[in-house]
């Protein structure tokens, strides 16, 4: 079967990037997977992608990316060095955009719903004012602004995807940490509390982000200048999401604790600004010790590492309008995080990546 076309995927070792490689390959595309030297590109290679190690934020890496993009029909930019690495993120997207322009290919930018901050209007549409409230959202929005600037000034053809809180296989942060911590609690025979209702949280499985990327990327020229929210069908109150995590991990619920927005935000502020050695450091050391014990001293992966970034996404109502994407014929394979987390936990346990439940 001849290829649909060639796509360059940056950040191909990451959660979203690796799923992009799989989805584009399954759809018949020739995939050229790019990530920094030393990255784990095994998933991309297993999908049939040609793997190339480049440091996209460096001039020589940008030149290598342009060479890799020669003859490509699409550049999908999923590389993101981190919330605190704003200048590196901007340098990376510039390298990807330059490669797309040189190849005469449109650019698909993988951004994030964190650019909206705490939306004023719900469900949040793509045209909602962008008021990011944390470093992740601010860096994502800076990258988006740079991309739209290149579109106006240099003629870059651009489409943007904004996924909601994303989870899936190969994730090492975010919800994967919550799932691992709950599985560890289950292994140790400890019950966990869930909040009483709490804010509404909107999520999306990484496979659905990748499926949306293939759909939009295939029509990127026609969709030039547009942005699309990507999320599942069922936004969940924090209570239901926490219960879904416990059920997927096999942990028991100890009960419910009251949740009030104002105290929760005050606690969030304190937690985010505490010195690492005061709270997060000791907490993660305890998690690491329990993680090693659960695997008898030989864990398959590094221990889960709790960080304050995730708390912001769980601190205020967030759900997103996806009608624009649905109008193109998209529907999520995982309509709810309840089912998605169950499958993720099952797959992870089958591969020995989560502690076994207690006997």
C-alpha cells in the first residue's frame, strides 16, 4: 500500500508524540519521528517510523529537522520541553515552523487547553479569552502566539489542537502518577479519601488526541488558521474522577472529605509555593520507598513523582466545547475517563508497570 503522505512528528518520544506516530502510521502515512538525543523512540520505531535524533532548539538541529521534512506533506509539532523552559519551547517551535515552510507543508501544532486558564464561560469554546494561570499554560500560549505570528507574517499554514488533561500509556506525569500512587496504596492495604464533588474536570485519552490529529492533519490546508479543542464526552466532578482512579487501581475508598473552592485555591497557592524540601520532597521520598518495596527492590520504572502542577487542573471547573472538531466527524474512542483509566490500569498491570493488587 502506498503511503498517504509523509509526516514529521516532533517530540515523538513523548506521551502525545508517540501516539501520533502510531496513529499516522496506522492511517497509512510515512512517519518521520524526531526527538532529542537519548530519547526513548522505541514506540515510534515499533510503529514503523523512521527515527531521527535532533536537538530542535539548536540551529544544527533545526537544519536537521528541515532535512527530515524534505518532501513531507505535514509537520506535527508535539515537542514541549517543559513549562519552565519557555525560551527553549519557542526555539523548538521556530525550528519546526522553519522546516514546514521550507518543505511547503502545513504545520499541526499540539498545544493545550491550559491556554484558557480558568475559563469564564462554560463549556469553553476555542474563541474564549486566553488567560493562563500557571507556567504550563503561559508557555503553551506563548508558543501558540509565535505560531500565529509566523502564519500572518511568513505565510505558514497552521492548525492547532488543544487537548484537555491528557492521559494514556507511556505517561510518566499527571494522571499516571495519581494512578500509580493509588495502586501503591492498594498494595499497602491503605484506603484513600475522595473529595465531595469538587470542580468539574475534562480529560482525553492520548489515543483520541492522536486520532484527532490524523483527522485534522489530513485536511490541514483547508483548516488553515483554525484551532480545535480535543476532549472526551463526559466531564467528571473531581469526586467521580478520584473514585475512577481508585477503582482502576484497585484501591479502597475511605470516605469523602468536604470540598470548598475558596479554601481549596488557598491550599493550592500554599502548596505551589512551598519550598520543595518542606513538602513535595519528603512526600516523594516516601512514595519512592513504597514503590521500591512494592516491586521487591526492582521496579520496572522510576517511582511516581507528585508535583504541584497537576493541582491547578483540579482546582476549578473546566470543560471544553468540542463541537468544532465533531463537525469534522470526530468521536472519541474513550468517551469517558472512567473506562479509559480502567483500560490503562489493566494494560499497565499486564506489562508489570503497576504494583500487583494485594493477595
